C-alpha cells in the first residue's frame, strides 16, 4: 500500500511541474526577441540596398526593419521577400542578404532583383504585368512599351503561360514591335504590322504550329494579309486592301 501511495504522489506532482515548465518556456519565447534587441551585437546598424530599378530603396530598408524588428538574427531572405512583395504588389523576384558583423551591430547588404515584364495582361478594367516565369505583378513605375495581351481570364493565362510565352517570343522574331494579342478559349489573334493572324487557342499552340506560320509568311508577297490557321495542316489566306 505504501508503494502505491508513493507512485500516486509522484504522479500528482508531475502535472503542476509540467504546467510550470510550459509557462517558463512561453515566457522565454516571448521575451527572447526583446532581450536580444538590447544587445548591440544583434542590432541592425546600416542597410545598403543595391539592384533596384523602379522600387524605392527606402521601401526595401523599411521592409528589412519590419521583418527583423531591428535584429539581424531574425532576418531571412524568404521572409524579407514576402514582406517586400506585400508592399510592392509582387514586383520583386529575388533578394539576397549579406551581413557584415561587428561588436556594435551589423551592416546589412540587400541585393534586389526586380521582376522584368514580358507583357501587359488586360482583363476587363484590370491590368497586370507578367514576367518570364508567368508571375503576375503590378508596378506602375515601369514605362517601357510591352505587348498587350487581352484575355477573358487571368487564370487561363497562368495555366497556359508556357505556350503564351513561346508564342510571344516567336512573334517578336517576325515583328519586334508587336502590340496586341487577343486570347480567348476559342482562338488566339495577333496583329503583326499590317497582318492579322488567327490561331487556335493558346492551349493548343506548339512549335509545329509556329513553323507552319513562318512558312506561310515566307511565301507571301502581299502588303496586307489575314491568315486563319484552322488546324495544323490548313490555313486560309485573305489578301487585304
């Protein structure tokens, strides 16, 4: 009976001890960041930003302080990139962080790689830019002329982006000044110089289709034409005025 009593007493003691341990760990986790901030070694002393073209370096610095709370120990590339893109509407593709540590704090170097658009995408009244990876973003500071893709769905563009990018690259070979592409779920229409090309939807475009378009145009001598690519093996050519 005595042995059973001892076991029961120990078991009862384990619960309050576990409770006290959990409280201690919680308080330690809560006060640890503020405690480290009082140590000069861990403070962010200076932030130097390089690589920006249209995004403000001051905004990058602000994102650093917001992410790390002034402590370089809590600064990571992933967290910083997420905070920057939250502030810039996804305008930055990548950031790299380097730290120059000293006893009085750290100098932080942030290298920024902004997204470079390959086209503007318009859906209703909404306009977004899209980069070479198919990522949408919005950066009103970019003023370079870009092909404009009119579409019924941003999701459709995202889903079939590899085909769209290949098509844009192909059309630029024919006419570097390409201006407009119209994308629907039934067809893809592009205006090249004075010519209009009607193709199957981008979900069905491939390199073999591009080769056929190139062969057709190499044989044309008309100043203005409309080309309707009905299928991979059939095209209707109409001479314009």
